[in-house]
C-alpha cells in the first residue's frame, strides 16, 4: 500500500537529512583534520626542540659524562613538552633520561625501535607504546658527528592532551551542529510553508473547480515560479468560469427552447444510453414518475429503442409511428447526431398525432357516412321513380304512394344536406349566430307546443317544469333563439323517436343565480354507458334499438353540441339502459 507523504513533510525530512549528513561529515572531517593538525604540530614541536638540543647532548653518546647543562636541558625540555626524553647510544642503550624516566636508564631498546633512526633518518610515530601502555607520539632525532650517527634523542609525549583537545572541540562542534540543525529546521519549516502554503491554496482551488465552484482565486504573494503558477491557475479558473457560464447560458437557452415546444425530445448516445429527455417526452411516454437520474432507454417503449439502434447503425433519418398506449399514436422522428463527421448518437422527436389520426379517421368515417346516408335516399328515390317512368305502375293509388315515398326521401335528403351544411358552418366558425336577451322559459314552452300534437298522437305524455330560486321570475340568457330552439327540437325529436307508446318526456329548466340547465328526459330504451361519450359524434349510432326510425340524419346531436359550445356552454347526456335517456345543456344566466 502506498503511503501518502505531503510535500511539506518531504521537504522537512530532506532539510533534516541534508543538515544531519552535512554536519556529520563536516564534524568527522573537522575532527580528523584537527587531530591530524595537532599531532603534526606536536611532532614539529618535538622535532624542532630535539634538533635544538642535539648539539648540547651529543657528548653523552660519545661516552662522556652527562653535564649539568645537558641535564638541565633535558629536564626543561621534558617539562616544557610534557614528554619523556631519552638519550640512546649507537647500540640502543639508554644512557640518559629526563627525571621522569630514570627507571629506563641502562636499558636497551629493541633493534626495530632504533634501527631506522640510526640510519640518520628522523623518525615520528603515533600509537600505543608497549613501554608506556598508552598512546604516545614518538619523535627520534639522530645525533651525528661528522657523517657518523653516534646515537639518537628519543622524545615520548602522551596523546591524551591532544585527544582531550580534539574531544572538546568535537563536543563544541556537536553542540554547534545541534544548534545549526534546530535553526535549519526552523528555516526549512518556514521555507516549506512558503512553498506548500501556495501549493495547498492551489490544490484547494483545483478541488473546488472540480465541484463547479470558480469564484475563488489564489492570493499571489511572490513573483517567483510559484507566483507564476498561481497566476496561471487563477487565469484558468477565470476562463473556466467564463466558459461554463457561456455553456450554462447556451444550455438554458436550449432547454427553454426545447421546453417551450410541444414535441418530446430524447437524446441517445451511440451506445444507446439515454442522455437527455424533456418534460414533454416524459409526459407523452408516461414516465414522469421515474426520477430522471434513474430513467433508462429500456424504460421507454421498445419501438423507440429499435428506432434509436437503427439510426445509430445507418446514420439516416428514420420515421416511425408507435402506439404505446390505447388511443394514443406518437410519430417518432429519429435523426443522427454528428460531431466532425463522426456519428456520436441520435435525437428522437416525438409528436402526438393521436388527435390528427382521430380527425383523419373521423374525416374518413364522415365521408363514408355521408356517402352512405346520401346513397340510401337516392337509391330509394330511384327505386320508386323507375317503375313510374317505365309504366310498370299504372294504378293511381300505387302511383300516389310511390310519389309520396319519393317526396319523403327527397325531404330527408334535403334535411341531411342542410344538417351537413350547418355542421360545416359550425366547424368553420361561419355559422351566423345572433345573441339577444331571451327568456328560456318561453323557448321551452314554444317547442313543447310544437311537439305536443306528435306526442299525443303516439300516446306519450309531454310535460315541462321550471325550477328557479324565485317562482315565476324570468330566466334570461344571452343567445340565438332560433339556434337554441334547433337544439331543443333535436333533443325532443330524438326523445319522441325512441320513446314507446305510454311513455313520458319531461322538458325541465333548472336555474340558479349564475347558470341555467335545460334537460329533455325520456323513458325510452336508454343507451349503454360505454356509448354515452360518443353520442355527440357525427353519424354515431349508439344502439340498434334506437335506429328503428330512419327519419334522423345522425348529425343532430353533433350540431346541437356545436351550437351550445358557440354559446359558451356545454352539453351532457345520461342514461340507464331500459330506463330512458336524458340530454341537456348548460349555459350562463344573464345578469338582470
């Protein structure tokens, strides 16, 4: 596992390591050089002093007695140098010593100890001496008379003084090194902060930028490389903030445009992943309950997935009509999305063509029904006219009956054409409607009087009733008297047609302060509940039992609905099979 170590820690560790190594190496070198220097100086001192007294003591190695002067020289030299001073003759015999070494007088040195100096060479040694059992500095100066070496002056001084000096200096160096280490660490800490502080600020800024926050800037405190880096990051943040603001603005414009259109829009990647869907598409496909972040292309109707795959494969525009739900037809336009001539996905545009499809079907049905309704009376007329023309029917009574049928069919054909023209005017908005203030009660009574004889002839009770907050008051509405009478006529005509002998028809007016309800209720065969929503459609036949009379055109209720809607009202129909049906309308009551 990789351990995360900050730059600051690494810098501090680096400073400590470099400082420790540097001070350690310098301390070792300095101690070594100091020790070597002190030993060398001691050797030089011994050598110079020894060479200075050789002339004074050379008589001793020649066999003469040690003079007082020579003795004092040796003693002074020993005391000054803190050394043992020996005079050795040619055979290695110690013939004289300083006062501190008299026990060595008369002893003889080993050959290896004096052979080199007897060759006329000055000898210097450092190290442990077998005679003194401690480290010593040894300097041997040959004593020559003429060209002959007659003996040597040996000087032994302990190294303890030098080592103590070196140790003391080493301790001072160590203390100085510790102080330098502390100071360097403090300096390194400050320097690391001066480096890592701006770096941390830049890191925090970069992390904020990854979260979409671009308002913060790095403070520039230096003019070095870190300052240049901070300025570059600030410039980057500023450019990113500006670019994202521009992108957000373009995105908002795009969403406003897409949200403002009625069509649904779906964006799909080349890998058939759902990228974006607007609210209209979610509503059309009924997936608004699924959170947008969880919505997938698989949640949409299968034909859309197939369409997307086809567009992403062929790169061509494709059009497909789908019916994801009953009575719903959607037209899907699939178009490829390209970036630098590379196919990167597809966009699907959804249009709800349910109403257009329904209107198209209605248009076809209307043409078919009109053709059928026109053909029926024309066929009947031709069927009765041809026998009259070719003389097949000669009986006057029969001829009269035939001519009566031809007249009735011609009248029926005329009514059908009039209804078709009225319906066309209603749908085109060209029907002439004159609004006047009228009493709806008078209109109801007038229509009742017109249909009274027909009802009595069929044995049907026709009555009217008025329900109003104030009995006997006028119930005024703004409307076209002739057109409203046409509506009531259609309602009553249907009621008389489908009510059996002994039945009852009631025309009622219910008034409140703001609206008026006019209803025509019969006790006929009634209409199936499933058929009620469609009775206002053109040529719709709700029930075979209600088609016994062929006098109707099938357009009366459609025309009635159009007239009432032009009055700002609405129509309604209720029924229970076997108990009759009620047709009516609601319009606003005029203020008086």
